C-alpha cells in the first residue's frame, strides 16, 4: 500500500517489509481464541496479517487519520478500535490473559513498557518492536554497559527474549536506527517484593550509577541494611543482579525504616 506522510509528533515509521511482518506474526504463534491487543497499528501493516490468524481483536491508536482508515477498512464486529493514547488505557478493562503486539513509537516506548509493567497481571505475553538500543538495554546482564534501571525493572517481572533485529529498510520513512523484536512473558515464579520499595532503590541507585551504592543510596539504605542483605556497599549499581536488588528491598521492608 501507499502510506500517507508520517507524523513526526507520533514518531511514526510504518512497517512495510512483508517478510518482517510475517516473521513477527509467526513469532506470536497466535490462535483464534487469543485476546489480542495491538498497540499503535497505524495503517494496519500487522493488522492485515493478524486477520489471517484471528477473526476478532482490538487495536489502540492515537492518530485520528489512522483511526479513520482502520474503521473504514475493517468491520466493527471484527476490529474494535480504541482511539486513545495507550498510556491512558487501563488494560484491566479489556479483560485478562491479554496478548499484546505492537510497533511502539520510539519516543514513548519506555513509558509504554512501564505502563504495561504496572498491569502485568492482565497480560499473557507481548511482542514489541523497539529501537534496538532499547532492547539491548532491557535484556542486558549485570556488569554490562547497557545494564540499568530499565533492565532491572523489567527483568523483575518478565522473562525477556530478543528475537531478531530489523533493518531501517523495512520502514517508511526509514528511521536512523535499527529496531529489534522483543518477547515478554510474565515470570512463572514472580519475585516476592514490595514494588514501591524496589523501584525507589533501583531508580535511586542508577540515578548516580558512577557512584558506589553507599553514596548513591546514602540516606536511603544504611550500612547495617547492606550487611543484612549481604551486599558490598562499595560496589556500583550496575554490578548487582535483580536477585540482589530484591534481597536489599526485602531487608528494608522487613526493617520498616524505609
């Protein structure tokens, strides 16, 4: 199809490569009874391919012109179109065991991921296209340059897998960067931790990642609490695993001095 001009304010890059589209849909192994929510369908590149697998599903789209296109090309009984910013949509209102799919706008991909993370209990899994650099940060291991608060926060609740990279040539207009496909599935055995404490510890630590934990979390975590968690406070934030941050958060929760 001939795509309309992309709107910069929505960070639009329309996926056009049929091979990539097919690979994304195949990676999802979708079946007819799945509850699919596609985020940011644009003009339906993935949507059209999905209809080969699924007869009815929902999309969330903020671009009014794209919404008009979708509603004029697909019957309402087959495609439910929610015209909204996905950050304003409560997934809980769409049911449970949701399977999410989307080519996420680069400029708000991280807020979308955090939004999805807060509603993890309603999600079966998700397949997202993101900037490759962001995916590499999400799946990064402790001690690597890419490892940070995004890695730790998402690895707390999700099993994550980078599936494959996508060239800029697959899009119109072509982005300046490569993209990657990320698969997310809620952990079978979730960590038991107070998420508000965990988030404060992780975000506090990585806000000063060049400092030691002792200095980065000064006034938040005491020497005694580091010791109880069996963590050397002279380490830097990027050296700790998710397990370490969970253990430290649980010590603080139990100590009731947070």
